[in-house]
C-alpha cells in the first residue's frame, strides 16, 4: 500500500512547508479512526493556504484520504481535544517523512504532557463540566429527565477527561477504558447511569449528589489556570477585559458560567464599581483573598 501511495507523499515531502507525514492504516472493517478509508496520509505543514485540505483517492479497490493540515490547527485540536483521532495519528501513525524530527518532538511532548499545557486543558474540561452539570440540574428540577440525562452523560465525560489529564495523560478515544484504571469511582458512576435498573429520576438524583462531590474535589485543579492568569496581570477584571485576554480565549462561551460558579464557591469575589445609574454597579472579578 505504501509503495502505491509513495508518489503522492513524496511530492508533499518535497515542499519546504511540509513538516511531517504520517500514514495510518485501517485496523478493521469498521474503523472510525480512518473515517472508514483503508489508509490516511496525514501531512502537517508549517503554514497552509487553508487550515485543512483533504483529497480522496481510489487504488486497487481501496480508498485513501489525504489530510494536509496547518500546524496551528493541529495544536488547536490537541489543546481542545476536538479531533481525538488526531492524537492516535500523532502517537501511532507510521512516520513517512519527518523534517528535523518534528514528529518525534510532537510525540515526546504528548508523552511528557508539560504541566502548563495540563493546567490549560484541565481548565477547559472543568468549565465544560460545570456548564453541563448546571444545565443538567436545571432540566432535572423541571422533570425533563431525558434532557437531564443527556447533560449528565456529557458532564461525566468531561469529568473523566479531567481526571485523566490530572493524572498526566492525554484523553484518548477510549476515555472510559482509560478512566477505569485511573479513577474507577468515576467509571462506576458512568456504569450506574447507563446500566442501572433503577428509575431514571432516581439514577439522576444519585448522580447529581456524586457529581457535587467530584466537582468540589476537582475545584482547585480545575480553576488553577484561570486563577493564575487573573493574578498574573492585575487584581481586578471587568468582563470585557476577561474576554479580551488572549490566554482566556480557550474557555469560549463557558467563561461566564465558570466565573459565576467560582464566585458561588468563594474562589472569586465581585468588586462593585459605581456607574452613572443610581444603585447600579459594574461587576469586576478578583481572586478572593484567603
């Protein structure tokens, strides 16, 4: 298979912008990691005309998919976990071309998982966990149990990913297999939610109680990155300033709900700044002094 595709990837390897090329072969008849193609050629470039460019090929009754991806896009996928199959490609793909050991450096970085990157990813997962938990609780209190179930399931997924990251690993596609060995209590919660014969409302009630405990236990680590950014640059922040801070852009739409949650938990405090309106104040956020 590699021989047939050699002219395609050798052409890409000759481009000065190409940093590395990996080949990933389909592992079984049903293999979502290659989008059901027989083989994927994953080309990382320093700067592409567009973030992602894909071509499909047919050869010898087989199929191939060529992905040419800007390295900034790869970094974003790894940071946000928004394209988890790429993790497998980077770690386990066959190296066909590696300019100045670019792929090898990627692999070392993924295996070592630097503490700074870990804190950012924990913050992202914690913010998503908080949003899903609060939205699920809201549906539960309105007796909308199926919607509550959907949000709790996602909350548990973020909790599992957070636990894996906290222990120094990148979450893989098989998150529940990972967390079963790392923090089996969380795996047990998931099993009880999807497999218990208890009525759905009873299962959800127990899950919310357990989630309260786990969110509290992950609070310090989950808020660590946000607190670090807030304390590093100034003592008091308006919402506009927070949204304009590049290091906090990773939280996206989850930033506001995370801030309010941390205020409720007395991690952050609110400073009231007078406006021209009588009795109306701007809210500024600051890390609460212990």
